[in-house]
């Protein structure tokens, strides 16, 4: 069963999110949220104990982390044959985001990825030197450059998406069609 384009984007986004946030901070925030929800439960409602909810949250965090590590490990194992231009994971993720938004400014791309301009500016300079993206002046604002993929960037993305599809298909192979649809719906809501 082949992963749908939307599933790949959602899992890639989750991969980006994992790289941006500390696992411990996310776990603590979720645990605190569950704790506060239990303190303000409506009267007469059966509420699971805080300990049970915290345990479930910890288990969920471990399972999410396990799946993301599996995705990351399999991508790292397979990308050397795909990433002949040494674009790297962050470069690949940035190019995926750029593909959806192009042409776009560095600021718009940084905002969409939850990064700051200085982080992306260095990466953009590197990727521009590798010929996978190019800058063009904005038509009305001379201070702004617009980014666009080159043919080489589009070719890299096609190879990377094929590899990502293979990996995601293997990871979600145990799921039936309805379970896959449910997983995709849940991931989109997070």
C-alpha cells in the first residue's frame, strides 16, 4: 500500500516538529495539561486518576518518539543513495516547505518552518551554492528576495519523496486503510 501525499507531508511535518521542540518540554507540558484538566473536571463525572492519565501520556510520548526515531533512522540509512548533492535532512525539509510556498520570501519560509531568519539564511546560501534553489528580486520591494526551486532542486525532492514514501509505507504497513485514514486525521489535528 502506497502512502498518500498528505500522509508524507504530515509525517515530515511531525519530523520537523520533533527537531524543534525538546522531548522533555513537550512531555512536561502534556502532563501539566492533563493534571489541570483533572482538577477542573465537572462534578459527578467519573475522572480517571491523574496518575493514570500521566502514565498514558508518558506511554504516548514514548510511542510517538519510537515511531519518529524509526522514521529518522530509516531515512538516514536510505538517504545517502538519494542525497548525492549532500543537501541534508534540514535542507530536504526546507526544500519540501519551499515547494509548497514558492516563490516566497526567506521570512515567510522561516515563519512556516518555525525557524529564525539567521538559521535559514545560512542554509539557503549553502543550498543556493549547490544549485537546488535560487533567489529572485521581489518585483515591488527591493529589500526582499524570493526563493524558488531549480530543476535540480525539484529532481532532488522527487528522489527524496520516493525514499520517504518507501519508509512511511514500511512503518504504517501494519495499519489497514481505515486506521491509516484515522492516523492521518489525528496527525493533522495536532
